[in-house]
C-alpha cells in the first residue's frame, strides 16, 4: 500500500493593516524563496502554497507550515503561526527579517532558518521526519553555480510578472539596507546559460529581474551582463523586463544597447537623495562619488535606449528639514526621472541605521513584534533629529502631493514617451507612478484610487500590467 504523503503548507503572509509598497497584486512578484523550498522538498511530501496576495488565510491541515516574511509582514506571519502552534503543528520561518531577529522569531515560531535556505532545507525536512526538528538552522552563502530553480507551478496564475534571480549579494554597504548582511558582500553570479535556460521555461513575457543590481560593479560583471543580454537575443527569448541597478547602469552604452534589445524597458535606480552630504551619511558611496551633476547624463543616456528610469528617493533623512525635502521634490519633478518611488526612511533590523537608532533610543514605534507592521516605508517610526512627528509627517505628505498629483503624473508620462520613444516604457513608468500614488494616499479617502481611474484612457490597454 502506498504511504500517505506528508503535507507542507507554505504561506506568503500579507500585512493586513497596510499593503505598503505592495499596492496591487498585479505588480507584485511571486515568492521565489517559497518556490525554492518547494523544489528542495522531497517527493514524499505534498506541497501547497497559500499566498495572501490572492487569498485570505484559511486554516488548512498540514504536517509542517513554513513562512517567509519581510519586516512589514512578519507580524502577520507570527499571527498565523500561533494558530498552528496552538493545534500542535510545527512551524518554520525564514527570510530577511527573522534572519536579523532570530531570537524574537524563536519565541513565536518553532524553527527559524537564518540566512539563505538552500543549504539547510533538506536537513530540516530530514530532522522533522525523524522527530528531531531543531529550533535554529544556519544557512550558508552557497555559490550560484547550481542555483535551485523555484517550482513555478505553485505560484498563482494571476501574477502578471514572472520573477527571476541571476545574482545575489552586494559589495556596497548602504546604511539603510540589510541586503549585504543577508546575502553577503560578495556578488555571486549564476552561470549565464543556466539563467537563459530558466528564462526559456517562463510562461510570462513580462519579467522582473529581482537582483539588487543586474549589471553589478566592474568589468567582469559588465561582461557577464553583455553575455546574458546577447543570450536572450540569440536564443530569441521574447520578454520585456525591468530590473534594479546602481547609477553605473549607463557607464557602458554597449550594455544599454543590448539590454534594450533584450527587452529592458525600465530600471530602478537607488538615487536616495540629491545631496552629497546625505549620500555620504548613508554610505551611498557610488552616488556620492559620481555627484549629482552627472545624473542628467545618466538619465538621458538610459532614455536614448528606450528605457525608463524609476528613481528611488528617501524622505526624512536625519539632516532633512522642510526646505531640504521641498528641494528634493523640486529636483525630482524637474529631472528626467520617469517614475518615482518616494519612501520614508525606515530602520530595518540588520541595518546600521537600525542599530544606531536603537542605541540613540530614537525609534518610537518599538512595541515589537506588533509594530513591525508599520515598517512599510510609508510611516515615520522614529523621532527625527530636527522635525517633530507632526511636522515631518505633514511635510512628507505635502511633498508627495507635489510628486504624485495628477498633473505631474500626466506631464511625466508625456515626457517619458518623448524621451524614450517607447510606449511600454511610458506605460510601465506611468503605471508605477499610479502604484506609488495609491501607496502614499492609501488612507486618504478624499483621493480616488488611480489604478481604477482612466486618466489617459489607458485602462483598456491590455498590455498595461499596472492598471
Ligand atoms: S541599497 Fe543597493 S547598493 Fe546599497 S547595499 Fe543595498 S543592495 Fe547594495
């Protein structure tokens, strides 16, 4: 008689209070980490994914329940884990937040995976089967030579973008970022052919490269990007995609030309601030070294190849004042930046910023774990050096009003079309702006939700994944 399979339930929790940067299910990306766990789980297990981006949690029987979580969604993960623990079902959690806060997680979940999961998941499953599940597993940073591909058939079919990872790690150490702590300072690259093989298996033609910097730093990684883009072109892989990169994205026009031919339509650049002193304060070395005067050239060079620029900026930096934030908004609105991700400085665990604010007792929303749900980049969670809470919150709201009002968005859209001559780049950047508009005005009932508003008659354009 066949032995009954054990059941692993994977849960992707969603912050129930606010969606934060994740605004619309159509622009979020499948949980790759959970897909990788599914691949690593042996065949004598049945694996199911419950994805709160698409379905509200409903209790389902399972032998083992595993979560991934960001800081903003970890409160929700703990809440669901509690339901299972009360019924005696073992729970496991991994991801960037608990890797930085394992001692917190271990009180609320049976097992914590610290770091990248690949090196420990098979052992964890074996231990569970032997009734010997440990409370902590320490993942190692493995080479990307034999990267595990996610089991994509688990992902909800309504994800409009496929996501894929081609590198891990970052040699930079920006003060507000925990990527280098979680994935390490070494920039690890997957072999190009392996990436191309996986790209050929994707059912989507819109793709997000989740790498923190697809182009990397230095000649070797530039060469590898060239090989990747040539491979996409040579194999006839028909995709349109966007990615994140650093301000060095435009250093080599051959890279840009090939990226564009290979389907690149938008790039997210971490610009953060237009002030050198602030960039130095946050240890954003590359931007500080390049200097703001070179940015216009970077944007125009990227546009020349039909690629839109999504600029990420931070408000509420320690030296910010009402005037400096207004100057940032003027800069953004006047520069050739197509889409804007404006966020509030947020001290995430594992960052230098968090450690400093803890030491200086600056964090005001610190009733953990409940308060993690406010760490979604849209709320001031700390005491600012210069502005009181009301002033900084109001000033940021008024800046966002100037960034995301309908007239500005329309102007940006027209300018993007002119500069990139790419309808897809125009629509993607316009759609991104609508998403950020909806984020920043999420709780303002006086404003319409623009993803449903047809400013340009675009909502009938099927190719716009954002609307
Ligand atoms: S913000 Fe970007 S460049 Fe800076 S450490 Fe994080 S991943 Fe690296």
